[in-house]
C-alpha cells in the first residue's frame, strides 16, 4: 500500500483498505513518507514499512495550487521516476503480489498488477487557466493508464465526486465511500465544535491561526485537532479550546461523534469520514485547490453542508446557517470495497 504524503487524507483512507486485506489473511506492507508514514506506523505498528521519496510539493501564497504545481512539474516528475524505481526494488525484494497506490503515480510495477486509487481522474483548472484543462488531463490519464485498474472511492449512484471522476477512457471500479470510522450506537455530545486541520503547509498553519483567532473569545466548547502526528505540543492557552496534535483512529472516531458540528477543509477523505458518521459540517476549501472548492460547492448546493472561505468565516453565522443544511444523512456501506478486493484476490 503506497499512499501519497500530501496531508493525511490519502493515508487515512487507506486504513479501511488495509484492514479489509488483513481480514482476508493478506500480508500487507506499506511504503510512503512524511506524516503519512508516521500516522500509519501508529495505526499498524506490526506491519513492515518502507520509506519512499517525498514529492515535497509546496503551496504558494500567490498562485492557486494547480498553477503552483505546474511550476514544480520537473521536480515532481523526477520524484515519480525515483519512487517507481523504489517500488520495483521493493516488489522484487519482498516478492509482492500486487501494489495499491493512492495517488502515487510512480508506484506501479511491471512485476505485479498495480491499482491506482484516486477521486480526481479529472483535474479542474482555475477559471483563468481553463484552456489548459484538456492538456493537463491528457497527461494525468496517461500516468493513470500505467496501472491495471483505477479505484474510485465513491458510490455507483448519486456520486459526490461528480465530474472529478467521469471517464470513458480509463478502466474504473468504484469502491464506495470508504472510511476508517464506524458509527457509535450511543454517544454523548461533549463539544459544540470540532476543528479538524489537515493538508500541506502553509495552508494548514494559516487555517489554525485564523480559526483560533476567531474562537479564542467564544463561549463555545471547542476541540481542535492540528493534524501533525509525531510532534509535541505545549499546554493550550485557551480556556474554551482543547488543542491536540493528533488522535488515533479510535479516539478521533469518538471525538467526531461527540461533537455537534465539524469544521474542516473540504478534502475528500474528510468528507467520506463525515458521511460515514452522518455529521453536520462547516467546510472551508483550501484556497486554489480546485477539487476542494468544487466539492464544497456541490455539497452546499445540495444543502448538505455549509461552506465558507476562511477569510470570510464568521463562526456564529456559520453555525446558525448550518441549521438549514441536512448534514450527511445517507447510509454508506462497504460492499463495493469488499467486492473490489474479492476481484483483486481471485
């Protein structure tokens, strides 16, 4: 299993896939880098790990993410080639039977069938650069075509990903709205708000600073999860806010269930977790990250989740407006993931 290390979402959504494979008696090895490596070592301390090269992509404070990444293409392509060499070495040395890559384009092998996991078959370009969309997606599809199959974590009907995953060219299999979490039958609400931080820097830190500034004098009871596993934190200086760097899956599952409303980026892995637990959410898309903007707009238009830009966020207004949104109410099951793994192991 080889998840990308931009933020934690790619790693966390691999957890249910890994658990399903382990339940079948499969030997699972994990190859990744950065915070994804730290998180998965905490979740699966007994598994074997390999450290891959990091793409080390960074956000710009000036350009949208998609444009910023264009400037980093030579570096990223170099990392993709290196991680492909690393993958082939691991497959050969460990006698790996198949590879599952979550958005790591170089983690495919000529020796073993390889599956690519993504919710972004089609990359959405900013309006001013939309003319580049056909070229960018042609290139993206060519990279995905190196894999035997593309797994999309979404349902077959009423898809949340919408035009992000439409494809007539690639061999696509939908594996359902996967999440590492499970509904808790009986739970007591302890927090008015849970703030979940995630994603690459500097946007993770910018959101932390802005949200703390807006909440420090609030009467609301808040817990904020910073999304930085492996780092120590000094004692919080806010009476109404509990700060923690990271929670394991079990503890975070409980905290989400114990919170009335979740404030988070509109990253797709987070959306799947909220959907699984039928939560109400206030979504704040990362500036310039077009798929997050698209997902937040989709859910807002469908009156599922309130959305706001970080610079315009008014906590009291957002909470009041959330009463007009349904939250995630649909029941999502893991049948499609089970079926996909059945087919993989045949």
